[in-house]
């Protein structure tokens, strides 16, 4: 419910800003180092829990536009992001997402070409879990991110940014039944702490 309310708020804000929108497009590429964390909970016949944790690299591509305001900029962006497979013993977790992100860049009004920012985003996420090369479960769900960082403007068109975000790839569950013998329910909670280094080209 909280994710749905946040998405609705972002959509309403974007809609109210559209009439006065100043179109300043950009494209961006991002490399990231992700602390991938997937919690697995069994809550059926056999109650147990485990964590499929691994640190992996990943990447993202994005396109967006900048909307200047009095003390900074809003940026609205569509991003595709994907992590390398997170592995633990014979288990493997694959994660990817398409996000609509909103950034706010703070204007520090200094001579330094440095601008801190905060971000939030929401969209489609997909996680797939394998064991011994066999897919156990694959699910599409709502994903969200929240984070912040620093922009460094190299010249009129090129900006480098360094950031952190918490990424939730969406919770989902899977059930297995053998009538009268077995009922097993697994809850999966994939998320990650992501550190990003990006390059943005503003047209």
C-alpha cells in the first residue's frame, strides 16, 4: 500500500508540473556495486529462514529531462537497471527493474561545480531464483528506490555523479501443496544496497 501511495504522489506531481515543463533532455549510464540481499522465509509445514547474500556488479541506462526551479533542479528519468547474478552455494538470484525516478538537485550557490541530490523511484521489477540450474520461482512486482548523492559538473554538457540508493525489488511468495501431506509457503524479499558511479550527458 505504501508503494502504491508513493507512486500516486509522484504521478500527481509530474502531472501538475507538465504544463510549465521546460524540456532539457539528457541520457545517462551508470555502473554500480550492489550488496544483494534476499531473505527467504518458509512458513508452511517446515518453518525456516535463510539469506541469499552476495556482492555483485551491475549497470543501468537512463534517459530523462531537467526542470529548473528557484533553488535547484528537478529531474524526471526513466531507467533500466540490472545486476549480475547473486550466488550462494548452488542458489542464484537474478534481478532487474525499469524505474520512473524523480531527483532533486540542490543549488548550493557556490563557485564549486558540486550539487548534492536526493532521489526516489518506482516501477516494474523482476526477480528470478534458481537452484542447481533449475528455476524455482520468477516473479514480476512493484520495485522502488530511495537514495542520494553528489553531482560534479565537468563542463556544460557532461556531469559525473556518485550516489547510494536502497533498492527494493519487490516481495513475492510461492506455495507448494501435497494434499494431506505437505503445505509449504516461501516468502522472498530481494533488495540491495547499491553504490553508483554515473555519467550524464545533458543536451
